[in-house]
C-alpha cells in the first residue's frame, strides 16, 4: 500500500505541474493569437468597417473588379434602418474591440479559468491528481464552447445576412483603370453622376490614406476620412503600439477599379467603388525596424471603398469592405 500511495503522489505532482505548464502556455499564447487575428496590417486592419448611409446593411453590387460579394460590416456605428446621420455608436468585435458586456464576460470567464489553473483552483475548485487534469480538459472545452457560441451570436447580431439577401437591384458600371473607373447611378435614392475628377479624388485618397496610416498621422487621417473611420484607425494604431509594432504600407498603385453604385441621401453624396491595388505591406518592430510580418515583396489587394461628400466639402472615406 505505501508503494501505491507513493505512486499516486508522484502522479498527482506530475499532473499539477502539467496543468500549470499548459495554463502558462495558453495564457501567453492567447493575447498573441488575438492580436494577430485582429490586426491584419494595412489600413482598416482587414475588417469591413464604416457606414454607407441607409445602404450600410445592403450589399453593394458586384463589379468586374470585385465579382464576388463584399463582406458585411463587423465594425459600424449604423443600426439597421438608420442612415449615417442617425447612426448610433457601436463597436464591432468580441475581444478588445467593443464587445461590451459580451466581450467582457467571455474574456473574464477565460481569464478566470486560466488564472485559476495557475494557482491550483481552476473553474471547479481544488481538484487533485488525475481529476485535476480531467478538470483542465473540461475547462478548455467549456471555454471554447462558450467563446464560439458568443462569437456566433455576435456575428449574427451585427452582420444581418437577411439584409444582404434583400439587397436592391444592381447599378450599371463600366470597368477600367485609374480615372476610367466608370460612371453610374444609384437605385432607390436620387441619382448621382460620378465624373472623372471624382475618380481622380478616389485614387488620390487611396494613396493618401495609406500614407497617413503608415506615418500614424491621425490629424491627417481626420482630413481624409469620416470621424467613424478615424476612430477605427485609432483603435488599430493603439493595438500596434501595444505590440510595439508599426505597419508600413508603401508603393500603393491602383491597378483596376469600377463603380458599384452612387447615390445621394439628403445633402450627402455617396459613391461605392471596387479597387484592386498593388502595395508593399509590412509590419516592423518599432524599436529595431525588423520585419515581424509581411515582407518587402509587393502584393495585391481588392477592397470595396465607399466615399461620402457633403456640400462644400471634398470626398472622404466612409467605409472599407473586404471581398469574398
């Protein structure tokens, strides 16, 4: 019997050591994983962000440049049925991006479980020996289940697919390069003609916004984008600073673009265009300049950008949507 008891004690110590080791690894890896997934480099962070007035929850028509669909917004101030001028503040995402009560609950639940494991408690109290290890497995399964359930609920709440399924008729367009993006008229609202000078402004904004982003020039971004979009840029820049990183986007060149739709709501003009552009996208260590992600090699990106203009004011970026 003493021999058996000694073996159980050794196994108990080993299992507790394993539990603490796994907990430490998870605690260290989780923030890194979240940071990587929430900061996809370049301006906009790889999210679909912003507002398109009353069409925020209607899919922009597909075009030659972006023949697929544009992703629903996961960061927007707008609410279904409300135009841009009546938008209510809300922030997308689950962890660190305004998940509100839901984000705090999930993050707190996860953090409590990991800290409990570190100090021998876990979610279910002081379990010893083999039961401690089994408790760890149960905790991980529960955490994954709750987080996935919460994220699924949050995506359904903020990305109503039904609104996309009921999108209005597509507008006409012509494909081309540079200022030859095309011209067309929006449906359901007052028609709006987009002229060559407008396309030049869109192309110029594409480069200027990427440059201001790379220089972390928030004051400049305020002159190029809506306050809503700048608020997202500031969140993303703050996350980069927290990681001691800076994203540099250079050699931006529009390769192809075309108009999806253009319309007027009240005194605000909107134009949604698909743009395929080349860029060099890299994230470097803020202190050493060493590349931590991306590369010096040029790449290509296709996104759908919406611009807004009020009387007496130039065009400014109102939304960025990723393409599927």
